[in-house]
């Protein structure tokens, strides 16, 4: 189950970070246990490789531990952790040289009016034709086909359910850049899935 930032279940992130910064290994272990699933999923979506995602997971917490005293609490610890994970994942992609557009600093167009297009809707409802497992696999494949920078934004906003502000802080982007990339990612997914299902009717991405 995804743990939402700020979720009130007795988990006190700030207190655990403070304890970890003074040498509390148990406190850091609890932070790892809390967030490792989220970080792995994020790394998996960006790298598209389970082995690389495992490496990113380990490197993220290693770097977080090494630089724990540098964390000053200007953002949530999880947001800081996500930023480290994204950097490590993009470094993996650069080393593999599989995508030339992996930099979060690439130019972007925030003019959303240029993104308006006709998107075919589908019928019948995909849930009437495919099992939940098949739909999940189809969606994951479509997400994996997105450019890395779009995958990162989509994974944080629509999968990990961070807010726009938290996503912007984690990726060191402006809020307009996050909104623009998220819109582009959603439109690309709509187009890919429309072509896949080849039908008209209910909007499978009604929540978008």
C-alpha cells in the first residue's frame, strides 16, 4: 500500500529523521522500511529494469545515510529522498545511453494550448474486455514507453500520488513545468492506449 505524505498513522517522520541524524540507526532503518517500496517503484518506472531499480534503491538510501546531516528540513524527508532516487535513476539511464533526453534540465514548453488535440475515446469499457491484470500490464507497458522525464513526473503524481508542489520540489522543477510534463505524459498515454484498444466510448482515463 502506498503511504501518502503526511498520512496520520502514528508515523513521525521529522522525529525519526532527527534521531537518525544523531546516530539513531533504528530510526533510519524505520525510515528505510517506510519508504523502500515507494522508492523501488519509482526507480522501476524510470529505469524500466528491475536490477537497475534495485541498484537505485540501495544507492539512494546509502547516499541519504551518508548525507543525512546535510538534510536541513527545508522539505519533507521523503521529498529529499525522491530527489536522490530520481538523480540516481537518471544516471543509470545516462550510463546505458538508451535515451538522449534524460536530463531534468531539458528545455520544455509550458504552453498547454499547443497540446490540445482530438483524443479518441473507447467502447466498450476496457474492464468488460480485459482482466484487471491485463489492464495493469497494458498500462505499465504504456507508462514504460514514456520519455524518462515524463515517466518521473507521472510516477510521482499519478502513481505515488504526491501533490504538484511535492513533485516540483522532488524533481527540482517549477510547478508549471510539472503541470506541463504531466499533461504531456497523460496525453501520450491516452494516444497509446487509444491506438491499442482501437475503440470509441468510455474514457479509460476519466480520472485525468
